[in-house]
């Protein structure tokens, strides 16, 4: 039996998310990932943006970010983060100088 709650419908419980925990970048890739999460208004996407920052060149990341931010709000179907993810995986240039961290599978 639950105590301390009203007899009304059970409220949805809130689980911690990435945005509940402060993130302090220590590397250039982490700073870039944090910038992406902030500019795309997608704090939950931080782990993806960190992976992107490690695998793709900064110039291609910034070029795609500019394209995404130029899209009018009414043209965004899901989210700017989703559009960025779709574009970077299709048109991003892999960083081959990142100490072999880039995925070389074909």
C-alpha cells in the first residue's frame, strides 16, 4: 500500500535523465558534443553527439549543424537533433586522424 499520496490516479514517476546531471567537458570532443546538445536543444542526445565528435571531422559537423539550424521550424518533422543525426551519418566526413577511433567498417 502506498502512503503519502492522494487517492487520485497514480502520477507517472520521473526517472533521472542525462539532463539531470551536470556535464563538465574535459576534451575538445566533449566540448563540441556539449555545444551540439545545447544548440540543438537536445541534452538527451549528448552521448550520441560525443560519439559523433569522435568519429567525424569538426568541419563536417559544423557544416551540417549550420544546415540544420537554417531549416525553418515548420519544416522540422521530428527534431533538429534527429535531422542532424540523419545528415551526419549520410553526409559527414569521417575523421581518419583520430588515432584510429573512427569506425572503419564498410
